[in-house]
């Protein structure tokens, strides 16, 4: 017995995310400069840069410019899916 699995798995978050990562990254650099939102240090290369969501996807956040900030990979990994500090 064989079960055919779909090659594409999609998630439904209630709203379609249409902006590309490159577009959002450019908008965030223009808005805040190339600084890490978590530690405040400058981001030297884009290889060390990630898009950090203020409200994580697992908690219902979307990839919108208002919900995103730039962060170092190390800083973002350390924070995990915890929310922004208040």
C-alpha cells in the first residue's frame, strides 16, 4: 500500500505573506540602519543578519515590516520564540 504525500506543505496563518525576505530586509535597513535590535551592535555582513519577528510565527506573528527587526544570528537564536522584552 502506497500513500501519496504532497510535495508542498503550506501553513495557513490567516493572512497571506506576500513580501520577500530581501524586500523586508532592505526596508528594515532603511528604517533602522544595519544594527541588531537585540544587542544594539552594528551588523557587519548580511551573512550574519537574520530577520527576527517581534511576535514569533508560533505565536501568530506574521512576516510584516511592522513585526520584523534585524538581528545577529547568534542573538536571534539565543532569544528563540520568546517575545520582546517589555
